[in-house]
C-alpha cells in the first residue's frame, strides 16, 4: 500500500513503521487462523487439583520463601465502565418520563440488567455503594425529586449516576466506581479493594505492598486524586502505566475496504486490546507478579478465600522456580546423563506440562540437554481455573502452540473455529474456565528479565467488527494478554473455587450477595 508523507509521519509518531501497518492491513483483509484445540484441560489432565495437605504445603512454602522475592500485583484497569452501564445508558438516552412507562419500556427493549418491576428497581437502588453520592447530587440539583412521579424518579436516578451532571460513571473507569459499602460512611472503590487485597500477599519485611495499575492517560489526574485520597500515608507503593502507542492498530472501513481516517484525512489508530499490556508487564521489575482484572474483587471477609488461594498459587510457582533454577544449573554445569537426565525430563513433562518435539528420543545426550534448557528457561505462569457452572466457553485447553507442539493454553471461545464441528465438540467438553487469576515469573534462572515478545504468538490475535462515527469498521486486537501473548510460557493450571471469582460485568452484579 502506498502511504503519503503525512501517513508515514503519523505512523512514526506512534512508534510504528509502515511494514507493521501493512501487516495489520493484511490481517484485517485476510483474517487470522483459528487456534487448533486438541482436547480440554481437565483435572489430572492439565489441571492440578490440590487436596488440603497440598494446599497447606504450598501456603507454608509461600510464607517461608516470600522474603526472597520482589512481589507485585498488576491490575489492568484502563477500560471505562461503559459496558457496565450499557442498559442504563440506553434507558437514559431513549426513555421519556412523560411519555413512557418504566415497566413497559424495560420489557419492550429487553433490558436484562434492569429489574422488570419499577418498585424493585427503586427499592434495590439503595443497595449500591454509590447510592448516597447520587442522592447528595440530586438533593443539590433537584430539590423536588421526591415529589416526582416514580417513572421520572427512576430516570433521574440513572441520569445523576451516569451523566456528567452527576457522578459521571458511564465514562469513568471501573477502578473509580464505588463497589462496596461497609457502613453508611465507609465505601470502597474497586481500586481500593485491590489495594486491600494486595496488602495481604505482596507485603514482606523488605517491602511495602506494591500494586501497578494500567490506566488511560486521560484518567491520570483522576487516578492521582483517588490515590492521594485512599493512600495519603503512602502505605502502599502504587504506580501506573499506559498502554503504549506503538501497540495501537489501524482500522478498515467495511464499506470501502480503505483505512479509516478522521475528518482531516489523518489515519485513525485504536488501542490494540489488552494483549498490548505484555509491554507493560515487560517494564515491571518484580520477581513474582500477581495479575487480576479490576472488576474481579471481593468485599471484606470474602477476600480471605481469594488471598488464601493467591498465596497457594504463588507458593506453587516459587517451588517450580526453585527446581527450574536447580535443573538449569545442572544442565549448564554437570552435563547430566542417564537417571539424572531422566529426572529433569520427568519434571519438565509432569510438573511443567512440557511436550517434547517429535524425534526427541533420537537426540544424543548433548542435544537433549540443549532442548531441555531451551524449554525450561522461559517465563512461567501458574493460573487458577474455576469449574464451569454454565455454558462451556473459553478457558484451559491442550492446543497447538506457535511451533505446532501440543501445549497448555488459555483459549478464548472466539479463537475456536465456529464452523468446525470437531473443534466445537472439544469446546463443549471443557470443564473449567479462565477467571484471570495468574501468578507469573518473567525472569530467568540468573535473574535477568526475558524478552517477553519472543514468546508471543502473533497468529493468536482477533479480527472483529466495531463502529467508528456510526460506520462499521474492522479492527485488529493483538494476541490476548493471557492467551497468545503468553503462548510460549511454561504453564500450570490449578483448580480454585468459584468464590474467588466475582466479576462486575454489569452494574446489577453489584447487587449480588458477594458484593453486599
């Protein structure tokens, strides 16, 4: 494709080059291959189920060894709460109190995240942690609120929650939404709850609890204000990072097949999906990093179960790292053969789920040692997996990695060919799903950081449809952070209870018992 001098300048300003943009255009036009899943990962076939004795062992291992490591929590938190308030936004934009009746409108438009009964909506609304804030704004701006008809009251409640005249929640990131109320005067945002949780497992005698959030640059001031408010004594070491512009991607107009441009003829770039955050993780200095989504956080005592299993996952990782380091030193210095080499092979296959290349058995001892060192010396992730309680979907599978070798992968439903009956049958057989509950190590056995981009499977991205200025466009999202971006990592899946997973995808999720 021919780019104008203005295009080339724009591309350079984003930290990209024309070859990368041409690669993106080719992906948008021709798509990406689906991930080939071979079988679902299940308990004793890719998923470890720990009994109480094992749990206690790894919990103790964590407590005994945590002082040796720099610990940190990483929370992807840049996304706005738009989807969380999707039904409320539709209601706010289209409902006319003098013309419409709440119950008929909700049923007609199938607003599943709004109670079908008006009284239920009004009676349940005080259950939201932000209720008092909304009412304070209403009292200031609409003194006659309680004299209004209920069909108008409901619109005003939503208006002052999501609009900029009120709390502005529709455009704020989830991190800044009040999730939980403890007393009339004590409420906590999602960000605060993550700080509370991080204190429990990233604190050692050598370091304060440490959390890094990925945020949007436009929210930096809001982020700084909230951090100052909830962490005035800097008891928690809080940092933030931005999704890097060089990970942005171009879009194609679906009508014309041309690159999307703004009214001035400039190329339009968009963030390349959460997989772009692999660059943010690359910049972290910690030895062990806990990863959890901003909207998956529990309230009060319910956090204890999450903390318990986070420590177990970290203890499991620490033991793996200890053995990996020992075996890599043996491979490097002692030239093992026979039983000594077999011990390393068994560890690789049984504990790290490594499957060897075809013909491994024909290699001489030197070749086997080189291959084992190559497979052992890479980033490691220990990921919690939760049992399916509904329709099977994306989660843990045995799949082919970017080199065509069978490996454990987290695969999204959208990555599996919908038109392939065999692949869909494997999907239906899945028993667990991915709650994004990871503990990772990004340093080698000598303490040097890996180049994480070397382990990304670029074919594991997504092409999907979005809209730009009301027009349908094709967009490319880079390989997902815990999917293709970690394709080449050594991976262990461990079953964790459903109690550790309570995401807030819609605002009404905040009314569920685990958030009340």
